[in-house]
């Protein structure tokens, strides 16, 4: 389990990193926390000839609130997000999902950008990003662009990023008043990749009916899956246990076509989609009803 | 005043400072000038015919020093030893097929080594693995125990008529007659899954041949350095004294590291001698899952017969045991399952038949309990079913069947892993059951809490398990105790440590006998240059067998101390007290002599000594029990299923 030969660069700035990536094209890979890339290299499933290590690029590590929501630098450690008061206040869904990513040792190294760029269909962050309509800022030696969440994830371990392009920041917009969120997953052991996970965002109208819902599922396809059928069940309806159940059933029957693997059959995953979606929606509605408009720090669990 | 009590006291572990500050030596820490590194090419197939191999490109790769295939091993290629010959059971069938160093004509499990690359670094060695061309014709694999025995099933070993590795029947009493008298007969099938033990430290072997001293040193993560030394000497044509095996700190043993003569374990020292350079191989986690031995994997069809009161009349069990692709460990695991199924219960009539089956899976050898849990699982499940059927409380049905304290020593008549009928030396099982029930507040839980939880939609169940564990088996261990002139005590013993706390536990024994501080006993284990008689660390035998040898050696040294001190202090031995690292006359602690001073006197450099005098304050002693000792226990737990 030793990697094949590679050349290694450790630039100190984003521009230097971009120049190196431009020079080496698709032979090069950025190295973030290394928690997915290094194992893949050790198994020789990935054989990049050049590694551009981003760990010296201090400018990519930050969590900031600004007018358009929350901005997180790509190299911010998952553990820093998990422990951030700012994140807990401004994006409680993200805060709630963080402890489900692997184990503390891995979150100490693993980064937000690394997880999103890796785009594992079983990862938590892509589903959360999709549920929160996150925007992705990508930079290359020739320019910069913003990619919406709906266009960022392209399939199994695939994103819209081009060779030579770095993900530098994500922007999470604020949620409207009377919104509530919840994250739930089922894993064989805590810290394992989930068999199924659900990130739910609901917004209520002044009269208490559901104005909008975004439910994103993980581990059920080749990327995060937006449960749009479930959302149509919810739109305009008054929250209830029955409604949550109906939305869960709809998500399971119409939104997903989950895979079977050694950890769970497709049928079991479908069942988990129904149950976890129902539970997540109940929790999100409850939080939306309790919240006074602005999202406060919501206790998880 | 006699020596202070030390055995069993809570003391600070003497090995922890080294472990916690990273100064403990593990095999992978062995780094020597000119060291070469090894990677193994392993089978990707569960079952295949090996039709061709070409390592030319690998050999030509810069940095590669050697590539060995089975053909390159010459006479050194031979199947490993049968480690545990089968016990004398009438009508026994046993087919020994032990592992080979490198696969020759057939690949029998994923992870079986095919070729060995030796290079300047592990990275280069792994690069070269990709260069080796292997031609293999995949064969249908046998993985399911029952399918493996079906007519026409593919055969793991083609020279045998079937995949049967062994078949054994043991019985006591007359089960058929007992069944005729039965009030209730319960028959069930139990499957016990295969598992891997996955110690924190994987296996590793490093070896260095010193051509001037003509001595081979091998660092090995083995639980049995002395047998490995003896076996390697024989394989390599060396004197046992020319081979030194060091099992330094080892990060967990659990059985798979006992004394396997694993392919890697016999090839690395051979390569070091052949190449004249130190060679090291450290198993990575992926290899560990395929190439380190595993355990479990049995299917039991078991039947229990009882009278109306829940007393067991008899048990009949027919089971299949997965031995994997080879069976170097003989029948240890299934024999233990067969024998220890009887547990702490009085089961007058018993009939047990097993078939060990070759499959295209990793070799099975003892892992943690070595088969015992399988038997325990079967009898305990049967008792749970019986309790339900007879309407008897699950704790009560166990209590009614426990052996009584006046029945010991109790001969359970069925052969155990040491090839002798397992005899329970002593026991009193009911108090442990009572204590366990009390600790989980069993009666209240069953009466009040469980119905309440159930009504609230929660599924909280209860499990109670009683068992007997055979420990402290022979043949023997030894120890040497030496008082150094500085006053500290050296203790050398053969059993290595894999985290059990040997350094502290053995030191406590010697410290108590000699009246010194635990911290002043310097323990050396697992280095054949320091002590080369013994077998190893397994079967919960370290404290019982090696510990007893430590005590015996310390007692002899104590006798020498008293003898010499009585001359020096001109007092009778009966009046002497050993405490605080010195000897004094009872009632006069000020007029004493330190152990260090006595050690100096015991080794005079000039002058004459009396004929027959042995120098130094040193003694070696051995301990070999005539049979193992039996421990017992009860586990009780509440488990919620969500
Ligand atoms: C035992 C274990 C359990 C795990 N369990 C989980 C889990 O339950 N849930 C989960 O979500 N994850 C899990 N992970 C993965 C972990 O969260 C990783 O940290 C994460 O997937 C990748 O982040 P990283 O910073 O380590 O990225 P790296 O491994 O360094 O990189 C991953 C990929 O992203 C690319 N990349 C990295 N940064 C950028 C960037 N800024 N721009 C463009 N490309 C980039 C790299 O080139 C590489 O292809 C687990 C990992 C381990 C080892």
C-alpha cells in the first residue's frame, strides 16, 4: 500500500498553485487533507504524477459571514467547521451534519473543499451543499467562475471542475425566515459512510403552511440526489406527521433508484429513504415552527 | 516482618513509560544499514491454476535486488510444519495440508503469496509487483461450507477425494437413550460467522545475517519466539544457538501471531542470508485482511433434550468447521468448540461430530478463545430456546444445570486442545451467576422495566451467558532471576508480550518473593538470546505457567540470598527478613546487608570458594502443569435494538 512515484510541490499562494496546475494539466492533482486522495494513491487506484499540496496556502482557510451568507475557504478543516459558532448560527444544517463525517482524526485533516471536490455519493457535505443551494467558486490560471450546486456534482466522483481549476470557496446563502433544517443518517457504525443520509430544509409561510422544501439524499445514487418529487408533496401543505410520511414514501418510490452493495440492498436503502426523510422533515418542521424567523443555534440529535 | 504483598496489587505498569513515549521497540522500528524491503505479489483469485509466471521485467527494474518465485526457492520450498498433531480420537479422519511459502501450481485463496520482491525500498518493491506477469486460469471457488461438501464440488486440494479436512466424533454417556426419556427436545441450526482479528500492529519480520559471528537475528511479531527460532534453525540448516529471534513489543497477538511459520516468516530470514543484507517486511492492512490467519465460520445443527424441570439430559451437535485453504493448526479450533460447548453445566450424555472443511479462504487458526465461543454460543442459545419452551426463567434454567461446588475436580471426558480430557480443577459457578444478575438488576428489569419499555415501543433484550475457559495449559515455561551487583533484579523469561502487561505482572511476582520494589525488577521477555526454553504466549497461560516459573526461580534465589546472608550476618536463616532490597536480622533493621552487596560477595574475583559453590545470586526454574486450569465467567447484558 505505497503510492506510485509522484512529484510534489507545496506552493504558498493560490496563484502559485494555479500556475502549477496549469503547467501540469491533467497529470496533476491538488492535495487537501489527503484523507481520500492518499488512500486512493496507496491502493494505486489514483496515480497522479504531480501533487500540488494546498496545505501551505493559508489564504484558503477561513469561515466568514458576509452580506450574502456564509463563505468558507476550501482548505478549512472539517473539524473547524464543526466547532465554529458562526456555522452553528448561520448554517445549522451544516453544523449538524459535520459529526457524521468519519471520525475526529479524519475531520482534523479533511477539508471542506476536499470532500466537495471528491464528490463521493456517500459523503455528507455534497448533500448538505445541495440542500442549502450552495455556490462554488472555482479559480484557474485564466480566471474565475461561480458554479451553482445543481451543476457542480456531475456523477460518481465527478464534478464540474476542469483540470487546472481549483475550488477556492463555497458560499452558503442565508435561509428565509421561518426555515428549519435537519440532518439524519444511518450508518453501520458511527463514522462509517452512511447507508443513507438525508439533509432537509423547509420554509414555512406566515400561515404555517410549507412554502418550500429541499431534501437532498446521500448514498442512493451516483451523487447527491435532490428529492424533487418529495418537495412537490410538501408544497403548500400544512406540516403534519402524515405529510412527512407521505413525502418520505414519495422520495423512496419516485426520487431514488438506490444501488445494492455488500452493505445494504436497494430495497433496504429505499426503506431507509422513506423513514429517514420522514424523521428529518418532522424535525425540520418542528424547528421552523419554533424558530422566530432567523435561524438560531439548533441543538442536534 | 515478611516481604510486602505485591502480587495482585495495583501498581504503575513498568512498561508504559516506554510505550507512551515512543521508545518501545516494535519490529518496524528496526532500521539497519543497507536494509532491503520486501513486497509480496499475492493471489487475486480465490481459486486458480497457476499456468505461468514471468518476472523478467521486475528483476530488471532499477532498485530491485531480487525477485523470488516458488521455482527460485529450490530445496527451501516445502510446506510448513503441522503445528498441532491431531489428538488420539478413535475413527478420526485428518488430512494435513499445510501452507506453502510461495504458490506453485495452484492459488488456493486470495492473498496467498506468489512471488517475493526484494528492493531498496518498499515503494520500489511495490512498483515491481506490477511488472510481474502471472498467468492464472480461474477455477470455481468453494466458499460455502455445505456446498464444499456437495458431490462434484471443486476441490481445494486435488490429491484428496473431497474437501474434508477432518472428521471427528466424541461422545460421553448414551445420547440416544437419554433422548428416549426426554420431556422436551429442541433442535436448531446456528451459524457462526467468520472473522478476522485485526490487531493494531500488523505482522512484521526483519532479519540480519552477521557473517562474522555466523549468527542470524530475526525480529518477528510472533507470540512464540522460541519455537520460531528452533524451526528456522532447522529450516536454514543452522544450530539453534546461531539463530536469535526477538519478539520485541508486539501490538496485539490474539492467536494469529502464535507460531505459524508464515510464508513471510520463513522467506525473509532466508533472503537476508542469501543476499547478505538485512531484509524487512511489514504487513500492510490490506495484506492483513487476506494473509493473516482468521477464525470462526461454523454451522451447527444442535439438539438438546431436557426433562420437565429443565435439567439437561443430553446434547447432540453436528457441525461443519471452516478451516480455510490449509490446516496447519490441526484440529485445535473445532476440538475446543466440541469440548467447551459443555461449559459449566452438567450434561451427562453428549455426542458431538464435526467435519472440518477446506475452502478457498484465508487459513483458520486459533483467534481469541480458539473455538470456545462457538461452543458457548450453541449451548447458550439452546438453553434460551429451552427456557422459552418450558416456561422457565432463563437464569433459572442455567442455575438448575450448573455443576455444584462439591463436584470438583470434574472430568468432562471430552478431549481438549491439549489432547487430554478437559478436567475442571475447581469452581463454584452459582455465586458468579447471582452477582451478574444483581449487577444488571435482572429480576426488576424482567418484571418491571422490560414490559414498560416494550409498551413504549422500545426493544430492549437481555442476554445471559455462562462459560468455562480452559487456561494455563502446558507444556512448560521457564525463567531466570539474577540479582545484579547494583541491587536491581533481572528477570528473563521466554514468553513475549503483546500488550498483556507481562513486564509488570512478572515483576510483581519476583518483587514479592525477594522483597524489592516492582520498579527494581528489570524484565526481559521474548528474546531467545536471553532465554531459550519455552513455547509462547497463548491460551491465557502467561501468568499461570510463566508466572509460576518466575516464582520458582525467585524462590531459589531467595534461598541463595538467605544462605549467604546467614553467613555474613552470623544469624540463622529463620531469623532473616528480606525487605526494601536488603536482608536484616528480625528486630534489627539497622544491621542489614543489601542484595547488591550480597551479589558482589556471591561472585568473588580472588581467593577460594567452597567446592560446589555456584557463583552469583541467580537461578533458573521451570514450571509445567500436569493439566490446564479452568476459569469461568458469566456475561449478562441489556441490549437495545433500534
Ligand atoms: C476512514 C475514513 C472514513 C471516512 N468517512 C467519511 C464519511 O463518513 N463521510 C465523508 O463525507 N467522508 C468520509 N471520509 C472522507 C473524508 O471526509 C475526506 O476528508 C474527504 O472526502 C476528502 O477531503 P480531503 O481534504 O482529505 O481531500 P483530499 O483527499 O486531499 O482530496 C480529495 C480529492 O479532492 C481533490 N481536491 C481537494 N481539494 C481540492 C480543491 N480545493 N479543488 C479541487 N480539487 C480538490 C483532490 O485532488 C482529490 O482528488 C472518510 C475518510 C476515511 C479515511
